[in-house]
């Protein structure tokens, strides 16, 4: 399978840890809950058993999703990142021309995008506008909040 999802090392490690936690600790907990619920007798009217089976189904879906992401993901080698043009993994300091505000974004994959942490997806309107651009360039992007003009002040790792 082709590795197509770039992740920061921290996110890659976090997802790997989550998957291991789900496959070991949480599976055991759910299995024990199912065993305990079976001891209550009639499974057709056993709310504890139904709840435990639902929890098992949700856990297995989560495990499958994490495994699928990790099968396609690779950690970004920051030592190979260029600071000449914007790419996934870079931090980009920009000036919002209209608001006269400086903001620093990290360009990441959609899996780890977080507006609270100023991590923007390479697939977002702003991310797409910044990718491949250089320091000093001005980019325009149409966002859900309207058009935005950004001047790239710095690119770092």
C-alpha cells in the first residue's frame, strides 16, 4: 500500500499508541464486560450484554480506522523539509493584509488539522494557496468567511 498521508512524528506516535491501547487494554476491558454480562442470564433481555456488544463494535470500528490511517501514513522527516517553499510539515508565518495581523500556521494533513492549534490542512483553501509558495509572496484564498490575502513572512521547520 502506498504511503500517502504525511503526519508529524508526534501525531504518528500518538495514533500508534492509540491503536496499541485499543488492541490490548480496551479489547480486554470490553471482553471482560461481555463475559460479566453473560453471567446475568438471558441475553435477549440483557441490557448490560447489549451495551458491552455495542462497545465492542465501536472499538473494532475505531481499531480498523486507526489501522487504515497508519497503513497509509508516514512520519514527516523534518530534516528533509525545505524552508524555500511551503510544504506539509512547515510552519508559515503570514501577514493577514486586511487585518494587519501576523499568524503562524503549521501545514499538516487533514487528519491532524486543528484550528485551535493553528494547524491547517494542506487541503484547506488557505493550505492549498500556501503550498509551493515562497517567502515574500502574497497569496489569495477564498475561505468560507470570505476572500483573504496573506503575505508569507517566513517559512520554518
